[in-house]
């Protein structure tokens, strides 16, 4: 048999009482922005939520609150969302650097292919070594440029998808 939980009348009265100002956090007991940023940096550095909360000096529940929902009243996004955005920006930066490096390497490979082609045209000999080197450089160029993407889907097609495929095949 379950007991019905009865709320204490005094707990409702506590909501109306004036709260004392906390020396560090203020009247509303919300974390200051620098503490939230410190928590974010610890989480971005692969620290788990429990240890990060201990290092900052806040409870796990408070850290979890800011991690999951932030503070909408103050316009603070959840730390979980901020971490995803942080990781996405870091990945995009890496991708840009990788693509630039790839472009530089393609230019070098194309210069070598041109050089080998000119050597083969100028020399009357058909050296097997030169053709092999040319073949390797061409394969390297193709791999650096990237192969065309192939996508295969398996599963049942809906009626709309079948109709679209029929229309594409007719045109």
C-alpha cells in the first residue's frame, strides 16, 4: 500500500521568503558565467561531469543542469550543445587544412606527370621504368582527387520513390 505524499506547508512558504545573497553567486544562486565557461573547458578537455563539478566546487546536479539545459532565463545554451558546436568547428577547420594540403599535393603530382610524359616523348627509348613511374603517378593523382562517390541503398522503396525513379529514367 502506497502512502500519498503530502507536501509540507512550510516548503511553500519558503518560496515567498527573501533569499540571502550568496557571497560568490548572487541572490538567485545561479552560477556566474566564468564558472560555466570553466566547466565547459573541463568537459571539452575530456573530463567527466562528476570530476569537473568537483574541480569547480559545484554539485553534480548543478553541473548536470547546465550540461543538459543551460540557463534559458539568462540565455545560456546547454553545454552539451556547445560541445557539439565546438567539435563541429574543430572538424571543419581540420577539413579545410586537409583539403588545402591535398590541393598542394595534386599540383606537385601533376607537375611530375607532365615531366615524365615529356621525358617519354623526347626519348626514343620506351623504358619500362618510366612507364611504370608514370602509371604510379597517375594512380596517385586519381586517389588524391578522390574517387566518385557510390551510394547503394537497400530496403523497400516507397511509392513516391518508385515514381521519382520512373520519371528520372524516362527523361
